[in-house]
């Protein structure tokens, strides 16, 4: 527990510099200027709303969140996306300097200074060393509201690398810091032929990968817990 508290405090210190500056959504849609300030929602989230009614659906664009002088900007590599077709006609860009500490316990990444957006104009794929990268991508399930999920069998134990990308489109991709040019995200598998679940939460600018136990393992855990309670 002490390590968790120290980690949360460390994240708070790292994010505090960004909180002292007015941040802006800056991208192709506003000439990378400061016409779209991030507005504090009072819950640790900042939002900018951009009118995209004049944009052609499917057109690529890029953006990030930055202060006026660019000395603070996230993610380090820009977010690349496409304008969605039809309504809504407003693009919502979100910035979370300091996420809920529970996110750290649940494995959500990146741990701080997250930049997300909604709506989105892409179907998404999961690619990694376990899919031969782009040769055998896994189409993610669209669960609505910018949330996507996919399962993958990981053949060997060890450290594995992955990214999310738009359908057959490397120009639209998400790596470790949620940006287009970010390093690959990674996770560890402790055995051969393990099932992992991958989740992508675009509005919150976060993702995670975690092991999915076999039903027999879950049953064993439940029985052990029941025996412990009876003692």
C-alpha cells in the first residue's frame, strides 16, 4: 500500500506543473493556435469543444494539448485521427493531468497527462508481435462511446509489444503515450498460450492489457476464498 501511495504522490508532483498553466487544444482544426482553451470541469478533467461541421468526413487531422508557449504539451507525439461522418458536429478533446488513483491499480496507461477525444471516425485494430504486426491484425469490438476491446492469445511467455491502429491505416495509430509516433506499448506474459484482453478508451486517452484467467482458475480462486471465510 505504501508503494501505491508513493506512486500516486509522484504522479501528482509530475502533473502539478501542467495545472499551473492555461492549456489549449491545438491542431489542424485551429491552425495550432489558442482559440480553443481547455475548460476545467471541476473533476480533474479539462475539455475543449471544437465545431467540426465544416470538415469533410474521413479527413485526417492531428492535434495535442499545450500551453501558450509550447513549453508544456501532451502527448509528446501528436494524436492523429479522422473526422467522423454525420453528427455530432462537435469534437470533444479531453485532458486529464492527474487520473484517478484507482486507474493506477487497474493498469490503465499512460499514468498521467492523458489526452483523449470523441467522437472518432475509425474502426480500430490491435496489432503487435503476437499478430505479426500488420499482417494479422485483430479487429477490435466497438462497445460504444469511444470504447474498444479485443482478446488475443499470446503464444509465448515474455515481454510483448503492441499498438492500436485505424483499420489497415498506420497513419492513425496509438502507442505508449497515445500519440502517433509513440513507442510501442508493452505487457508481460508469464506463460505460454495465455489469453489477454486489450481495451482502448479514446475519450479518457487511456488503454490497458491484462491477463484473462481460465474459467477453472476463477472457480479455484472462488473456492479458496470461500474456504478462507469459513475459517
